[in-house]
C-alpha cells in the first residue's frame, strides 16, 4: 500500500517535471507575428523602424543598447517617460496598453532580436 502511493507520487513528480521541460522551449521562442501585430496596433512604427532611425532609434540600435535586458525594455514599454524626438521636441513616450506580461515579454524579446 505504502509502496503504491510512493510510486504514484513519483509519477506525479515526473509528469510535472517533464511538462516543465516541454514548456521551456516555447517560452524562449519569439512569436514574431504577435510581436509585430502589437507593435503595429500601438503605432510604434511611426517612430521606430527595424533598420533606420526615424523619430526614435532603430530597433537594431535599441537591441544593441539594451544588450538583452528584457526587464528594462518591458519597463520602458509600460511606464511612460519623457523622450526627446530627433527634431529636438519632447513628448511622453507611448506605453503599451496591456497587462499581458507574456505579450509584453514577447515584444521585448522581438525588439532585442534585431
Ligand atoms: C512619437 C515617437 C515614438 C513613438 C510613437 C514610440 N516611440 Fe519608442 N522611442 C522614441 C524615442 C524618441 C526614443 C528614445 C528615447 C531616449 O533615448 O531617451 C524611444 C525609445 C524607445 C525604446 C528604447 C528605450 C531604451 O532605454 O533604450 C524602446 C524599447 C521603444 N522606444 C519602444 C517603443 C514601442 C514598443 C513603441 C510602441 C508602443 C514606441 N516605442 C513608440 C519615440 C517613440
């Protein structure tokens, strides 16, 4: 009887561990379509281009400057602060209207992948 319940808990533990392992590669991967859509919906492209500097820095430059610091990017995407546009004027940076940490993390990863 004891042995049976021991076996059962071992099985539960193993199942939990393997589902964790399965979950990880999915987390590490960037959902490019979802990121692009969020970027587009929030009109980030008005000021940011993947390659070229527009009113704001290119995504390449942002990726280079932030060196994989996903947390810092998410902070930037969700907390507004004054930024200087390339024409010298200042405005409050756009924040993404989403509390979905997964979507925000995905967008940050996508930006950093440039
Ligand atoms: C009105 C123009 C404008 C819009 C719209 C805009 N940005 Fe920016 N963004 C800027 C400028 C200018 C900077 C540079 C700020 C600085 O260096 O102080 C910047 C900086 C950034 C940075 C880099 C922060 C850092 O510390 O390196 C990220 C990331 C970013 N923007 C993402 C976005 C996203 C995502 C959107 C859409 C929700 C967006 N931006 C919309 C102008 C804009």
